């Protein structure tokens, strides 16, 4: 019995190592950005609600795995753009392409409100994110893993009503990530959180993005959040992309560093000068 | 309605947890004072018999088997009427809450019927059904129908649309969306409907049995009135109070079991 156990163990170990080897090498050699994110091409995108033309021709290419922040005054159309990318509203004209076939579970959205089911325990809420895979054998395990990724493994059996605002939003992030999306659309997900929770959530968001390499599109009204997180900041004015700013600062970024503060200042002045013109 | 209900619940629910007997102090005190008032002759027994006399009357009726039979008949009528009216109300509430077409077709009609006091139909019901079981069941079912219909409809219509959008994004089918989002979301409101319906159920049954019946608690009270058995009349009224309390408590237990996620029902 003893010997049998001893001989069989290394074999299974080898087998599992062999099957995971290709993935492991990718993770080690380069950031997985190129492998799991989807590129995004938007051509001549237009959208109006009644007589109100919200988007007036957006052309945009986002390489796979890029973290893009979209800023602008309220009502500029940034949330509408995000909803169109996520497929929540119908496009009037133009196109959005993801460079190939996409499954619904490849694109996930996170809203300003956590939108958790109050009558489902935390773990069950995360399982909702599996979409059609909810009934599969490993649903529990995958949901538990996603919950651990957002640091809430110990809250799995709680009701959402006992969680703090930041914890609820982390559960919502776990739910969005559990299906391993290739595009994550974030509609001001940290807008309702207090300043400190916000900063820790930004760190969490950056970490999971670096780990999983999805393409992230973050709509925010907070320019400092945009420059702290994004590779690239788009400023939207009157339904068009007015500025496209690349943020080259190295990661992990120092919050409040002179480089970021300078960028933030110049983007803010863009936004404010647009205000003066109108 | 539902707001006030959800606010007052945690307060009224914490008491029995602290001490299950606290809620019975007031009723027992009233009975004690009542007994003293009767024994000392402050209240003539012609007007109100002493609780001990009522208990004695109850004991005699219990021994003869009459009490159990009448309670059983009333209980049976109440539950069957409640089940019939409640299921139809629930079905209409679901249909009209989920389908615009169904709501357009039936809601106006139902709202008009709702404004007729159902007890006003007693003469018509007696003409239709006579005084047998179907008359009582019909009246109870009709009375129970509306609170359940209205609250089910309200509950389904007020489910957070953001949650429904979330469910759709995450690929829930219509069935799943109903089972996992819409129905649980409507449940607190449905329970408000059930509690109202239980009150109306007893009210309707008492009136129906008092006016036209040959068995049941209401009949027992009316018979006693004819023979001037005031202790039996009081006994029937007390039994109605206990049965009403029993129905309310059971709906609360059900509520606590199914709404344990709700902050108002969580243990503190």
C-alpha cells in the first residue's frame, strides 16, 4: 500500500505539471495581456436618444489588454459609450468589433451599484457571474476562487446586506471576473465609495487586471483615478473623443507623484477649458 | 403599507426572543381584571360572564364534541377558501405583473370589482348557492383574492430593474430570471398581502357563518344568542381571536423562514 502510494504520486504530479506547463511559461515570460484580452475597434459609432444626439461619431482602437479610462463631464456620453461596448444598448450607426468571435461571458460589466441579489448568499451571487456555466460541476470551486481573488473568501456564507459598501463592490467584481472575461467594462464602479476604500479598490482592480490581462475600459468622473489606473485616458466632449492621452508612468504607480499630478492637471484643464467655451 | 410593516417588524420581533411570555402579559392581565370585576359584582354576569364561566362553557362544549366539530368546520372553510382565492389572486398578480397584455386585459376589471365590498354580495350569494358550503367558500375566496392579487402585482412591478438588467447581462433565461430575481424580490410584498388576506378571511367567515350557516363557530354563536347563552357567545368571540392570532403567527414564521436575507428579519 505504502509503496503503491509512493510510486503513483510523482506520476500524477508530473502529469499535472505537464498540462499546466504552457500556461505557466506564458505567465512567467511575458504579461498575459496578449493572450487573454480582446482588442476593440470602434468605427463611426453614433447613438441618439430621441432628438438628443449623445455620441456623434466615435472612432477608436483599443489594443488587447490595454487599460483605458474614459473621462468627461456628466452627460458627455461616456456611460452611453460603455453601455454600447457592453452590448446593453442598440447601436444607431457604426460598428464595434472585438477582432473575432466573442461569447457573452467574454464581456462583463461592473456598475456603480453592486447590484447583488439581496436574497442570495455572497457565494451564490458570485456564481451568477458564471452565466450558462452555473450548473456545471466546478461552479462552486470557480466562484470560491474568484471570491478569494477579491479577498472575501471568509464572507462566502454571508448575506449581502451585512457587507460594507466596499465589500459589496468587491463581490460584484468577483462576480464579473468569475467567468474570466476578456473585456471588463467598468461604469464608475468606485463612484459611491469613500476615499480610502476607493484607493484600496483601485489597487485591487489594478492587481486583477495585471494578473488576468483582460482589456479594461473604465468610465470615471475622477481624473486622478483615471491617471492612476489607466494606460490611456480618453476625454470625451459633446459625443466625440476630444483628447487621447497616453499615461506612460511605470507600475505600480505612486499615488500623488509629480508625473501623475501633472497629467491630471493638464486633463482637468482640458475639461475646464471646454467648460469655458460653452 | 409595506414600508410601515417592515419598519415595525424588528421591534415587535425582538420582544418574543427576549422572553416569549412578555407578549401574553397584557391579555392575561385583562382576563384577571375581568374575572375580579365579575366576581365582585362590578360587572353583572347578564352583561358579561366571568372568564371562569366562559371556560366552563367551553369545557362542556368540548366534552360534547360540539366545539371541536364547529372549530374544525370553520377552520376547513377558512383554509379552503383562502387557498382557492389566494391561488387565483396570486396567479392574476403574476400574470399581470409579468405581462403587459394580461394587465391591460384584466386589471381595470379587477380594480372595479375590488371596489364592491364583497360582503355586500351576501344576499346574491345566498340566492345563488343557498346556505351550503360553496356560499361560504365563495365569499372567503373573493375576500382573500384582492389583497393577494394587489400585493403580488405590486411586488413584481417594484422589483429593482437594475437587478433584472443584471440578470439578463449574466445570461439568465426567463425562467431563471423569475426564479432567482423577480419572485424573491416580490416575496416581501406577497407576505404583506397574505397577512391582510388572513384578516379578511376570518372577518368574511364570521359574517357569512353568522348570517347563513348550519355549523361553524359563527353558527354556534348565533345559536347561543337565541338561547341567551351569553357565555358561549363570548367563548366564540375569544376563539376567533385565538384563531386569528394563530394564523398571523404562522404567516410570521413562514416569513422569517423565507425572508432570512432581509435586514428586518435578521438576528441581531
